[in-house]
C-alpha cells in the first residue's frame, strides 16, 4: 500500500521534483513572495548562516544541474512545518564524479506555500565525492522509509 502524505508534505516533495526537473517556474509557484532559505552553517568568507537574497536568480543557478537525485530517508511534520532528512546527489559538471550530501531541510508553510526554510548539512561533506557505501554508514540503524526522487 502506498503511503498517503498530507498536502504540505506532498508540496515539499513536488518542489524537490521541480528542482530535479529544473522547473524554476513550477517551484516558484509553491513559495510565498517573502520566501527565504537559510543555510545553517558558516558560509564563504566567514559569513554565518548565509541566506537567499535573490530567490528566482538563485533557483535559476541551482536548477539546471542535470542528474540530481534525492534519497529521502525520513519525513516528519508538525503544524505548518515539514522536515525532510535526505541525501542529495548530483554529478560534478566537469568531472562527472557524484557529490552525495546528507542533509536535513526544515520548511515552514504559510497558507499552503513554503515561506521559509533551513538547510542543515556539513559543508565539508558537501565538497567530497562520497560513495553510496560511505553515506550508508550514517543510516545503518535507521528505520526510515527510503524514497528515491530522480
């Protein structure tokens, strides 16, 4: 039997699929006009918690990456909040080696659209070409239900 998800979870899964397809316009319709995303770590030049400033431009920069996949490990939700634990994978456009980054997204919903999000990951891991076997070590005792979006 296929799991049924709430409207908020379905929307979050759809926005991830929009990213995989590179469909900026479809994703943008799922965001509030004041949408922000914050990366919860230190950014370039010692900037703490870098955040989106130019939403549509940022999406247009990220969305063209072909071959992106999301291996969803766990989904949790509360009132107007969806949390997704996943592994993001995509090929380096130059070397074709695959980046695999374990991360957690926390997305807050307002009136049926994503208003804000926080992106939790280790940026040092994001720069490595981790193998599937290496990443699997983080989930060896997980009871999560895997769902692969590609």
